[in-house]
C-alpha cells in the first residue's frame, strides 16, 4: 500500500467510526461514536478530558468516556434492537426494567448514569449550592455539611461497584445508593426517585489515580461538582 492509498483507507475507516474517534476527540460529540440511526447517544462531555485535573485525571476520563460509557451506549442500542424494544424513552424502559433482559438493565443504566455524571462535574467548580437547591438541602437533609457526610458515606460504603445518588422522592431530597449500573428510576430500586446528582464509585472511575483509596476519590470529587447544573436538575425534578 503506498502512502496515498493508506491515507485514503485510514480516512474511510475514520469516517466509519472504526479507528479514530475514541482517541482523537476531546469534548466532542458522543454521536461520533454511534451509528447515525442509534436511539441512545452519549452526551457531549462539555470539557476536555484533562479539565478536571488534578482531582480526576485525564487518562481516567478518556477511558471512562471513550471506552466504558461508549460500550454501555453501543450495547444498549444493540440490545433494544435485538429484543424489539420499541420504547425510545429510557426512563420508561427503567420503569419496566425487571421485565426486560438483564443486559438492558445493565447497559441502559450505564448509558443513563454516565450522561448524568458528566454533566454534574465541571472544571473550576465545587463549593456549595445556592438558591432553591441549597435551601432544600438544608431543610430536607439538615445542612450542607450533613448532606456531604451522608452522601460520602453512601458512596464509600456501597460494596463493590455502584453509584451514590441524591434523588427527589415525594418532593423531598434523599441520599441513596445502588449496585452495579442500577439507578433510582428502576422498578427494582430499593429507593425510587428522580436523580439530580450522582457519583460513580466503580473502580474504573478512580483506580488509575487513587487505586484502592475510594475515600480519597470521593473527597476530591467535591472539588469538581457543578452545582449550577445540579440546581437545574433539582428544578426539573420538582416538575416531574
Ligand atoms: Mn463508570
């Protein structure tokens, strides 16, 4: 193969999404990772892979977004087709998820949970929530400090892989956690509610930088929380 032929082949493979996108994009659209007709798409990251440094490292972000989340999304799209699931609303799928194959529960959760996770983080973030969310945390959960303690505990004590959540349940904020890729929308969830905020405590979310020190990762995570976005999620949840 001469140079020109090689470049042409590479360009064709790249356009087909087979070679280039998973490594080369930074803050680009998730749709590049999926076939155009796929129902479920990764949200844009909205910031560069290294934007959350030093709290969350660039390599973890690149693999987490470009490999893990990408795979959940791809698998979900394949599974809904294979199982003739016509429903396009992932929330409605979750509400009946116990009646569907386990792969849809696992990959559907992985698809949705990570889309939420990316948006509740941002560079130059952290601090404390203000406005209605800040007030609701104080009135429903005691204080911001108490919430931070309870949420960190839910995240650190979740055995194995899973997520900790802040959800709105009967118009009140509640802290909970789920195993694997389950989430509080699912009919199988112990505590059901509308998710407004979450942390991923799978080892793939922190192991490269923090190894076994999950508590250090959770501590660092507070520095990248996008409270503005979490506040918007809270407002939306009030109207669900
Ligand atoms: Mn993850």
